[in-house]
């Protein structure tokens, strides 16, 4: 990519899209177009925003016709934690399929030079060997609670793969691990585990609560990556990778939900006790990505978990404290 090439970020107001935008601007890219729908982004120099519903194919086509981007980062998605995935099953499947179909196909019709599609580590089988290699895709049943979202994300990476095969496009796909960081979603009904714990412990500390309830047993192991590391990785891939095989993006270490809860409790300053609700689902027992391919390409993440959560909590306090 040249610094003046027009770059479109689909979903630029979300946690991931806004991080990609920050990364691009910090590296001197000056011709950036962002899309948003419900969540209004912070206005920044060198960024042109479009409020658009990417579920609408006509609106998506009009956007590409007007802007004619050279490069596209696909970071638009309907996302959530176990509760949201398990209760909004039809919505997560339909909307994610529809949005990615519209963007990927319109990018093809607009002759975009290159597109990077962001998926999710939930695409892998529930009991995949650990750490999970890219080759483990479609080797076993998915985790039921997030199966619709996973199916949509698998369809997206396969769409990119097969557009490359049939049409000669240069579409690459990256599968990130669990992400956290500035601009995260802290809604307890739809958020992922790390931001949900930040909010729970913060509210418990403020109210003087004696305990905090946590879903599940606390035993599942999860890998967490700061969203700024993810953004640096996808910009790196856009600049340096052109292969059709998708690439895992992760930190390379995992932590139990119980250990994570204790760490966030310390950072927030909550002094009460933890109660794990064993009647709630745990999800996949362990999910750690093998990032050998990314490392061999020359990328290594930098932000360790504790300082990453500390900076994320500071961001939370600025917005909600």
C-alpha cells in the first residue's frame, strides 16, 4: 500500500475498526474512508466517514461507486459473548452473512486491489487440538453456543478463498483470538467476558457489593490480545502477505477465566468475593491459537495482558466512570 492509496475500513466505529484506523494514521496513511451505522465515531483529520447500513446492498454499492477504494479492511460484524451468541442466533447468522456478502462482492465488482477479511477464532471445532492450527478448520463439530456466528465467519473466509480461485482477486483472511481494548462493548447482555468483568467489578466496587457473580466454572482457558496489537498485525498482513490461506492472529498464551477474573478484580480494586455460577455454560474448554505462520512472516505482538487491561480500564473510566 502507498500512503496516499484510498483505504476503506468497513466498521470503523467498532473496537477493531477504530484500532485499525489508529494504526493506519500512526503509520502515515492519509486517505482513509470509514463506515459506521449505530455507533458514531470520533471525527479525525484525514478520515472521511459514511453512515451506512451495510445490510443494504444498494447503499453498499453506492458507497463503493462514490469512493472507489484501493484497499478494504473488513471489520464489520454483529458480535457478542456467550449470552448474545446463544440467544440472537438467527440475527447473528443472517446479518453477518448479509453484510460480508455485500462488502466482498461489491469490492470485487469495484476491482479493489486487495481486501482483508477479519474472522474469529470461534470458527474452529470445539475440541480442536491445542494450540489450534489453521489446518484444524472443519475437522470437527463447532461449539453450539456460537455456532451461527462461526458458520457465518467460515462462509466469509471461504468466500474470499474462492473469489481468489475463480476471479483472481487478492483477498486475505485473518482469524484473531479474543480481543479487548479501547472502545470495547461493556453491555452486560452482549459483551465478551473481559469487558463484562471490567464493568461488573467496577460497579461492584462503586456499590460496595460483597460479591460478583461470574458465569460458568471459571475453568475454561482463553487467549486475549489487545486490539492495538491486532490492528498492527492486520496492517502488517495487508502490506506483506498475499496468500489465499488464512492466518491466525493471537498472543500465544492463555489464562483461565478464574485467573482472569482475579487479575481484573485486582486492577479495578474490588475487595469482595467471586461466585462462579455452575448452571451457566462454559463454552469451549480451551482455545489457544497457533500463530507460527504469523511469526514466520515477521510479526510479534507487544502488549502484555496486565498493562493492556490497566489501559483498557482507564479508557472505561473516561467513558463510563
